[in-house]
């Protein structure tokens, strides 16, 4: 049997949650930006400070090649991650498709709209889908 949860109970659980997990799916971004290794490294290097997080490693970015698509186009991209004291930021870029996926997971609240604006300005997608999930709603505090 499904039970309804009152808004005040949900708000209370969100306030006690471990933290937000922002996902950004970008579409129709310029290939020249998504395939630019230095730009991707710089994005991961600058984003933690931009959103008030503490970077504890340098970004690790890796180009990857996985053959050709069914249409005969090269399948390649850049994947990267930066570990922050509050958790991590990761990304996967597909230049030939003009698509990227970026995640910010943190035990600390952060401005998701500011994060989205920073990513939009840097990677210039024509369209984005974003979501924010509050993780660890039953995470014990204290």
C-alpha cells in the first residue's frame, strides 16, 4: 500500500539529505568545444571554486577512442573527473554527436542554477536537460 508523505516531512528529509546530485545533459554543443581537451580540463579545474567547493585533486581527463559507429564515423570523446572534498564532478563528452553529460554530486548545498549557467557559457549547448536529486534522504547527521 502506497502512503502519501506530507510536504513538511519531505522538506525535513531534504534538509537532512546527504546532498544534491545535479545532472546536465547538453545537446547540439559545438564539436570544437567538446573536443577541446584543454577547455574540458579548464572547466573541471575552475568549476569547483566557482560553486564554492574544495578541489582536492587536479582534474583527470582522458580522450578515448572506441572504433567506428555503424555509420562509419569515428567514436571518440573526452571523459574527465575532479575529486572535491564534498564529493565529485564528472563529465563525458561526445564531440561528433554534439552531446555531453556532466554530474556534480556534493554533500554540501550549492547553487545549481549558477552551475548550469557556468556550464552553458563554457560549452554552449543549444538545449539542456537537467535534474537535481537529493541523495541520502536518510543519511544520519551528527
